[in-house]
């Protein structure tokens, strides 16, 4: 059975990202020949906890069927063996314990068969297939926590009858409205119940393809990235926090130029790293009121400014607030696009109250950090 080396390596790398999202130490991949003559070679990553299966279909040529049965090998070793992206590779199983790879240039590699006793999931009750923007889902999912001790915070939540996406790591929160006609449905076309999907898997799928499909079922979900990578698993159990309650009521709003603010934040982050500090240990301090035409931004020895649209919010009270510069830069990138150009809205209720970011169909929140000493711009 012959497949293009580049496609096989890209597929294996995609499965490796899925494995990394699930903290698998030595993931195994089962290479399964198609049962239909002239059809496809299928790579299937079967996980040991029975909770998730990822499969990727790669076009192949099985006119010479040298892989009569599925063969399980270590995924990392397979990627290492595929050292070139050129030409094609012939897969063969000379015996029950090895997988042979023969490249166009004559090179051969033999991999030992791995134990793979775990069957793929057999989901039931999956709802209709819905096209989704995986990159938009991933943009929300990126603020989720990676702390497995708090599984609910590692989730991308589908909430409010399939109309809203949300994720948080308890320091920052991001949500997005899907809009009329784009809401997620559950089995039999009913509005989706609150569902928690593993955020890391959403991000891994989006790296494979910006668009895809989603199905929700009775205790299962299925994500398809592009047309060839499929991830099937069980949602995370638990209730997502009522994130609407976290947003302060009637904050003071200000319209900021995101391009200008983002440029200052990049300099602060770079200066902090150059001085041997992690960016999140050197806050960016925003001072409103010293210059009513701009917000003064300081941090790591850097001083800059970003324009304020005073015509929109003329009554902003003087305020100094400290924020994680890396998190703030993420929020600016996600929120710009509000109105025209790169303007976006920030809302304040005090120097230690959550800061609100408003963009096109997005709402986000970032917790301030305490400033060790008073900072003057």
C-alpha cells in the first residue's frame, strides 16, 4: 500500500497534536488498510482511556496490498521515520510484529508493532452534522485553563441553547455569540444542552483546518476538521460557571485604538524578557486621566500611549490599573474590529475590578493585578 510521504507525515503530526492535548506520553497509532479496493488508508489514534478517538483518512493506492491487517505502532517513532516530505512511501507488514516503510529513494525503515488493545468509541444518538468555524471556536478556547485538576476550566462551553461559546481560566474569560441561524443543536435538531468540550482538542482541530463540522449526541460529540480528521469523545462532566454574573454592571467605558495599544504591549513584553523576567510578572500599568486624549501605558521600563476616542466616552474618571501584558495583548487582538478600523471598547469599575473587552459579537473579561508601588506616567 503506497501513500504520499508528505500527507502521511502531516496526518501523523495532526494526531500527535491531539495526543498532546490529551497529555498522552507515548501515543500509539493504528494504521488500517481500507476494505474498499482503491479507496483510502486510514490512520486511527485510539486512546487508552476509552474517552476519545481521533481518526484521519489519507488517500492511498492499494493496488499492491501489502498491509493486510491493522498495525499499531508508536506515533512518535512513525513521525521520526517519515524524515522526508518528498515522494511516496510503501507500507508493508512482513510479519505480525513489524511495519515496514519503503521510500522512493530505496530507504527502508522497520517499526516494531505496539500493543493496542483499546477499541474505538462507538457513539450513539449523534445529532445532525453542522458546519462550524473551528478557528472562531479555537479563539474562545485559547483562554481555557490547562490544569487537569480543574476539568471544567479546561473546557470550551456551548451555552444558552447553543447560542454562546465561553471559556475561562479564572483570570480571563472570553465569550462569543454565534448569532441567529448559527446556533448549535443537539440530537433530533433540538437546541443544544449546555455542553463542555475539551478546549485543547478544539485548538488541535483548528490547527488542522479553519473550518469543520460538529455533532452532539447522547453523551458524545464528534468534531470533523476539514474533511479528513475526525475526533470523537465524551464531553466534560460538570456545570460551567454563570459567566454573565462575573461582568460588572454599568462599567465606565472607553474606546481605544487597539493597534497603538498592542504595539506598546509588544515592547513591554520584549523588554521584560530581555531583562530576564517572565512577561506575566511585569504588569502593564494603564493610567487614564493624566492625558485625556490618550491612555499612558508603562511597564518593564517602557512608556507609550494609545489614543482614546473621547467623543464616545467624555466622562471617564482618572484611573490606574495593572494588567498582565500578555493576556491584555491577547484580548486586544481578539477584540479589535469593533466599529471601524482597530478600535475596541474597554469597561472599568475600579482598579481591582474585572476589566471588560467588547468586540464584534465577543465579550471578554480580564482580572487586574495588584501594582506593587504607585506608578506615575
